[in-house]
């Protein structure tokens, strides 16, 4: 049910409702993708998994599943965006993917008892639901806000997302910490999956109430189904004639490979590369697979302490990133208004290069926390600014869904390449080599950004 059927650009209630969907959906990437589910997944899945006749490390198979879901979004979104443009029901498609993600989150509660095919199927559909809904959500930005407000509203959306997701993550942290043993902590994580689905569904209704769904009463035909790909071709040809937009998209395609991969796979890096026993007053000489009797009990207790510390510390570090990302998004938005979007993006990508270089060498929890703080500053900034930069560069049009579908296809294909590269290198070598591969993506993206004209000079 909607408040109205006409979208008025610049209406404050509509803009706030649009931004509020970030509050609703951001719990998925934080709780499911980044913080809680990866810990649960690593605790429940064996290190080597047999799947369709092949043998994969659990991290690489997870990364391939995520990459496949992103590729599916990239292939499917042009069809759906074409239908949405002709029929005018983009909100219906946004709901469809939203609810697919919600049901998948709720089903994760039963993850351990599912056959392996369905386990990875639920991971696939959950990610598909989240990213699929964003295709239509992002396309509303130039429709609900004037161009001068794009940076501020985009940053507001991400900031609301950070606040909302941190609230739910703090509740989840309290639940996990309240459990007595490591096994009980892992079991308690299942309830956070239910909470995520309920949160996402419930708060999204605020957005749906204010965003209109203007049906054009067009009949669905074969031509309309394939119109999305025709629209992408049309958009591509148009963009190739707009110098600043063409160059920005090339840079965005490369550096977004790394940004989104880090956000998706960071938890696995923290659990694999960091020595969480550092600083603990435990005699680790007992940790040997040949131990029996009393020494075996001591060893198990030591492992229990390290595992518990890792689980809690990873969740805390994610909360740290989210809290710092809130002012980070507004800081980058502020400076973009002073010196231009592209210059600020160059600074952000340069910081990401430094993050990847340092990440290769970190080993202790304290080093990991320090790096997480820096990540928090640039994470919100580069996400919000990339979305608003693209929005400001668009030519005047009412066909925003197709333009943002093109943007999302680029982002998803880039993420697919980045995550597959991460998973392959982790499986073949180790996870530190995966981080260095992401550093190369950032370097190439940085070089390409230097050839993009300033947004402020090309949008007047």
C-alpha cells in the first residue's frame, strides 16, 4: 500500500523514506554477509568440501556461490528493469527481491540440517535478493531528489544503514556473548538470522508506503521482456559519447571489484590471517593433536578460549567499522562539495591501496582493529560517493531504471571477477595473496580516475 501514486521530486518525506530502505536492508550485508554468518559457516562446514565432483576449500566454495549470485543479478536485472520501465512497476520488483532475501535469511536458521545443495542454494538466493532489490532501489535516487541533493541523500542513506545495522548487530553481540560456551555461542547465531529477516521485512514497509508504484497498464510482451538488453545497448552507445561518464565507469568497474570483495570476504580474512591467541595468558605448548587425558582437556579449553575471543572480536571489529563509516560518509560528501567528486574518490582509492598493502603483513588482533578503523572511514565514503557521482553525471532523463541497471550490471560483473579471483587465490595459495590481487584492482582503478574530468565541471 502506498501513500500516493505520484512521485514528486524533492519531497522530503519521499526522500527520507527512500533513504530509510538502507536502514532496513543494511542488516543483511552486515549480519549475514560480513559479521555473523561467516563465523557460523566456518564453525559448521569442514575445511574441504566435496561438491559436484570437485573438492574446494570452504572459503573458495562460499566465494564462488556469492559470485554466481552476483552474475545472475547482472544477467537478470536488464530484463526486469526493461519490464519496470515499460509497465512502471519497479517497486513491485524491488519487493520481489526484498522478500526473496527475507525468506532466505529466515531459512538460514535451518542451515545445518539442510542437504549441501540447499545450503549453498540459500546462500545464493539470499545474496540474489539483496543485490536484486538494490537495482530498483538505486534507480529511485535521481527521481526522488534534485541533482544538488544526490551526494547528501546518498550519504544519508548509507549512514542510516550503518546505524540500523549496528543496532541489530549489538543485539546479536549481546546474545552471542551471553552464551556460556563456544558451542552455545555458535548456536545462538542462528537466531540472528531470523532477526535479520524480520528487521529487513518490517522496516522496508516504511519505504514502500511512500514510494509510488505507477502502473502504466501496458501488457507484458516478448519485446518488453528483451527491451532491457536493448536499453543497455542504447545506454552503452549513449555513454560512449559522454567522455566524463565513460571514463568514470571504467574506473568504477575496476575499483569496485576490490571494494565489494573486501566487504564480502573480510570476515574470512580476519579468521584466517590473524593470530587470535596473541596476548592471552595460556600455555599453548599443550596444543598438540597427540595429547590425551588432562593435557587434552587443557588443550581443548585453550582452543575454546581462542575461538570465543575470535568470534567476539570479529563482531566488535565490524561494529567499529560501521560506526566510523557514518562520519566517514559525510566527511567524503563534504569534501566532494569543496573540491569535486573525482578528487575525493582518488583520495579514497589511494587509502584503499594502502589498506591492502598493510593487510598483507598484519598478524595480531590489535593490528586488525587499527586496520578496521581505517576501513570504516573510507568504506562509507567510497560507496556513497560512487553512487552519487554516477547519478550526477547522468544526462537528463526519466528512464532512470535502465541507467542504474547499467550501473548495477557493471558493479555486479566487477564483483564477480573480484570474488572469484579472491576465492581462486585462497584455494590455490593463501588468503594473503588474495588481498594483494585486490590491491592491483585498486591501483588500476586509481590510474583510470586521473583521466576523469571533475564532476562539478561537467554537470553545470
